């Protein structure tokens, strides 16, 4: 099972994890998509975009028209959402112009802490 973890992590945290993986020679246990804050995650991963990720999970490469058909949505709206997801690094675009989310399992993880006074 190919898993991806959607997480909230600072750039420093991401860079420290990459550095540790490079030094140890051991990759992370799963792929990660990192967002700088919970608010950033919510801005990028709107409910309609979560629907796209859900429809694409385990589906392989899929064209925008087929994706729109499966979701019961307008093609141009799905295209706009897919473009935003590609720009954010959530999904990929193949050389054939299809969209790809190469995972069959998604985890979401973040912690909220009290702000310092």
C-alpha cells in the first residue's frame, strides 16, 4: 500500500527531516505533503478538492473529463481545482496531460498548540 501523509510542518521541520533522511540513508516511512499551517492546509484542501483527492486515490492517471464525470462537476471547475492541486504539489500531471495521485492511502496529521502570551 502506497501511503501519503498530509501534515502541517514548518520549513525548518521539513528540512531537518530531509537532512536526517539523507544522513541516515533511510527514507521516510511514507511520502509527505506538507503545509505551513492548518489554515494553509484548509485554504488549499477545500471540500471540493478533498473530493478530487478521494476520487483519485488508487485510480491511476485520469483525464479531467473523466474526473469531472465521476464527481458530477463541471469540467472547467475541476480543471481549475486540479491546477491548484498541481501547483501545491498534491497531485501530478502526466506527460499525456492526465492527472495522477499515485497513492492508495491518505493520512492527515497536525497538532494545534496554545499560543504563547
